[in-house]
């Protein structure tokens, strides 16, 4: 599982001085869709892990 932050709505895949990794994510989301991207990167799993460790 990798840590990812979804890009803002309306983000562009190419920008001056922008993060190349962010541009790749924007292009990937446009290609496969947000729902498929969230499943691919397992977005939303961190809160489950944090709840588990806070319960310990």
C-alpha cells in the first residue's frame, strides 16, 4: 500500500514547477476513472489502520 493524496478537482496533468508524480496520477485518473483509481491505490484504507492502532 502506498501513501497517496488524490489531486484536486480540475488539476492539470502538466504544469510548470508542478510535481511529476501528481501529473501521472491525474492522467491515470482521467484514463481509468476515480473509482477504479481508488481501488487500484487502495485509497481510504489508512483510517482503518489508524483506528486499529488507536484501539491497542
